[in-house]
C-alpha cells in the first residue's frame, strides 16, 4: 500500500516507502561518503551554499542512511523524541511534519522521515522562489561532486539545539540528551548531520553502531 503524505508541487515528490528502502544502511552510507571525499566539502562548499542562499536556518545537511527496514505500508515518524514505524497517517496526516529529504538530480525533493507535531506543523514552502533556487543549486552541487544519494537535507532543529543521542532498540529510535548517553557504546561511528547557522554550527551528528548492529546517533560538539 503506497502512502501519500502531501501532493507533489513543482519540486516536491510525495513520500513512498520505496524511497526509504533505497537509502543505504550506515556502513554503506559511510563508505560512499569516504569514497567521494565528501568530508572535504562540508564546511567549505556546502556551508557557503547554505549561507549564501540564507537557508542555514531552514535546512541542515544530512548523511543519507536508514535506521532499519520499513514495510511497504509504513513510514518513520518521531514523537516526543522516539521514532517508530506508523502504518498509515490516518487522522494524524495533517499533523505530520517532514524532517529529512532526498534531493534528486532533477532537483525534486522527496521526504523520508517525519515528526508528529500536534500543536503546530511548519512545512517548507517548496514553491517559494528562494527555496526552489537553493534546492536547484544544491542538486547541481551534489551532481558536480558525485554526492547524489550520499547527502541530503534535514530540517533545521532550532537555535536552542544542544545535541542528542539516538539509540535504536528493535524498530524504535529513542532520543536522549548527550549528558544522559555519555557512556553509550558504539563500535563504529561517523558524522551524519551538519548545521551552518552560527548558534549551532558547533554541533554535528555522529552515528554509531554497536556489536549487535544497533544504530545510535550522537550529536556533540565538533
């Protein structure tokens, strides 16, 4: 059963479970990141791109990777710091806010992670000329650097963002404050998200997996 969260606009493509399934697991995502020397472009090329388009308080840069598999009738939704698969949007559809996107070669954006926002849903205006211009420039940059399918966009977490640790237990991602997860085990780690607005540019996301294959995501000071 296909899920449709919002109708496509000029550059926006509706969510499909196959979109999420096509995203690589962390180890593969990290290998792609390293092979294409993506790290050398984060705080130079991409920082300049985000700030020059005044999008550093709208988007962050994310390493495209999936936490676990989803069924064809599922989507990943976060609520109160925990992300779990939802079978269908149903009556909550209007309260789902997109949180992460894949950007295709054609400049189209496709969401793959969501958050349940019962009080206020703030969606990106994908028809805004500034947003369209930025996404086009971002897509061109990905193609030029060979980073299509490696990097994508995520929602800006706010100026008060202090970092978090996401621990995957089964098919649930549980977000913790960094101070509450200082001893979280991880045998494999990699940077996974970056923000370029001055208030939080010192924070980045670091993803880890433990011996059992569980995925954790650490946000810490660079």
